[in-house]
C-alpha cells in the first residue's frame, strides 16, 4: 500500500494542522509514504495557454506541441503521483472559509479528465474508486450550526475526492483555534485521537 501525503503548512512548527499530520504519520503502519510539500513544489495554474493545452489534449484528443507538453508537465506529474497511490492525506489549514489558493491549484492539477476522472455512458466516473482519502485541517473559527453555510473546506474535500471515486473520504478539523478562551491544546489533542483511530483503521 502507498499513501500520498500532500501538505501545505506555511506556519511550519506552529501549525496546528501539522500536529494532526504528525499523529497520522506516527500511527499509520503497513504503507509506503510519499510526501508532496506544496510550499516547495508549487502547483501550476490554469492560465489561458495551459488551459487551452488541456482542453485540446484531454477533451478534443489532439496532439500537443512540445511547448504545450511542457506546459502540462507539472500537472501531469502531480496527477500521476495521485494515481500511483492507494490513499491520499491532504493536510492544510483553512484560509478564508476554504482551501488556500495553493491547495485548490493542486486539486485543479490532479483532477484531469482521463486520468483521475472521466465521462462514461452513465455520466461522470471517478477513476480513483477503491482508494481512500483523508483531510486534516485546522481553522480559526467554528463553522457549524447557524454558521455551517460558511464552511467550504471539509465540504469541498468531500465533493472533490468523492467525485474522483475515493471512498471513504474522512475529514478531521481542529476548529476554533483563534477563538478567545478556546482550549486549543485540548481540542488538538482530541482531534489527534480521532486521526490515530483512522490511521489504525487503514491497516485493517
């Protein structure tokens, strides 16, 4: 079994999300770990020329020029990393109610038609079926109850990984990290216990 760990932890050792990830890595067994640090290996964006190359190749079935192949090279590499793993762990903070732009760019990079999803006679088909995904996230606020409509991190992860065919898609969020009076250490410790339970279940 191989697990791809995709991390965007710009606060380094101060990151609450990092503690969740460390709990997972400390507990998980029976899997080869491949790590992708999005702070160091920054994904490409779908700017006009790259988007055009993608559409011409993956939607229209046309051959790309050498320059267009180069434009798609990093996206293809990141998609291949995902395809080559049996599970994926995405560790990221929440920024402004959702994923940081770098993380969304990674998702755009790996959600390539014909590689991780496709269209069949019955509609969209996720090509990652039989694999599992886990989102580890910390947020400054608590976006639940009357504020649930403002939460677009865990919900988006479930939509995007689910679309690709991952099942289950687990999410663990250490929330309320910036709220006055919040027992930050206690919340993180509790969420780490949940992460460890999930990691142990992956060995079953």
